[in-house]
C-alpha cells in the first residue's frame, strides 16, 4: 500500500510510519517542515511540504494522487488555551482541515483515511448524562470531526473513501530528539515536593506503539465509519502518580483530592482566561466534574480484535517517556 502520513514527525505519526515500514508499505510524509535529523526512521522518506490547515480539497487531491491511503496524525488537542473563541479555533485547525483532507482523498480516489481522534468521543457516547458536547468545545470539535469526515468520505462501497477514527486515551512513548509533552504537563508536577496531590479520577492508557499498530490495522482491516476506542490498561490518577514518583526515586506518598475542593479554583482560572480573551478546549467550569474526577475507562477489546494491535507494554512505555523527559536522572 502507498500511504501518506500527515503529521509523521509527531509521536503518533512517527510510530505509525515505523509500523507501516515494518509491514512493507510505502510511506510519504506531509509536513510543514522537513523532519529533524534525529528522526532517523524518517530520514530517507519522501516529504511533501505543505500546511494541512490551509490546504484546499483540490490541492489535497493533487498531493494524494496515486496514493492508496492516508493517516491524519496531527491537529490540536485539549491541552492548550487559545486567543478568541475555542470553537472557531477548532473549526479551523481540526474539523475543517480534516474535512478538506477527506474531500481531497475522495477526489483522488484514495481508498482509506485513518484519523487520530480522542477517547472523549467514546466518553461522550458512554456518558450522555454528562452532556459533554454542550460543555466542552474540544469534545464538540472531535464529534464534528468524525461526523463530517465520514460524510465527506462516503465509503468505498458508494464510490468514495473509507474513513476510520481511532479514539485515543493517554499515550506514553517517546521519539528521538523531542522532550515529551508529559514532562511539563504531568511529570514536573508529580515530581515536586514530598507529597503529590492528585484528583481522584482515572484514565485508560496505551503506548505509542499500540497506536501505530492500530492505525495500520485500521488501514488493513477497518470499515468505513468505524470508531475504534483504544485502551490497554486503566489507571487511577493515584496509581499513575505513584508509578511516576516511584520511577523517579521519590516517596510513594500520593494524596487524592476530591473534585469539589478543586472545582472553584479551576473555575476562577477560567474566568481569568476569559478576561484576557482566551478560551480552552475543555471548559474550566465543567472540567472537574465531567472529566478530571471521572474514571474514564473505555473498552479496547473490540478494537483490538478488529485491528490486531498488541496488548501489553504500557508500564514500559511510561518508563521510556520518563527517561526521555529526564535523561540525566536514574529512572527505575
């Protein structure tokens, strides 16, 4: 199969490229810049330089001519704040960009497109009582991304393109030359002080290798409209923080903090963002009860049966991520 990977220089795209090459597929990258020399797995691959956010369907059709499949492993997530309205930001950088890619793929006769999505869409289906789409722009965007991409592709049975979405939870893993984003967002916080304070929720977790295998599995075995939740282990935040502190040689003392105690401070932070014209993908007024205090555990067995990704290896991926974050430290 001849496959174009958009976002191949990021963690998930890089791992997808590695799996594609291992299985004998031909890979081309689409990126805004040439891959850094540290990514040796990508060094000899052809690269198309383009900005996927601004590329139009007819331009995508030209770029994708002759390809059998595409993997969209890029786009913003929920971790950052944005100037102006979050809905407008995600429409431009996530939903619209994905839709234009799929439209171009259909025009070019590409058979399959796999999208790297979020397990928040799984969570929205599992917990309609939380009304996540009403509360959080990022969840609205991810739901719209899937729906509009499926409609734009139409499916090969109808003369179009099959579109599949991987619904991805927390991911651990690393790539050469890059500091994992978890260092700033999680590890530095857990590492500080004699005690780690953490909310009493939890999350499903996978490794980057598993995501790469799932992406290639979706190209090889997925069906149009398929929404494939990925999950290998379920960890409470208490367990995750304990594992991190233990690996760093810190005391294992982790204290669970109830959501009701934290929610007012998070809401205040959201109001401060609003006063400066900023917004977030996950609304601070609802993020604690909807997400951070929930145990967001999803069932990955069904997707594993279809896509064939390998179970196991998440604890090792966490250690690998810690070592990439603190190369000078002794990680146990």
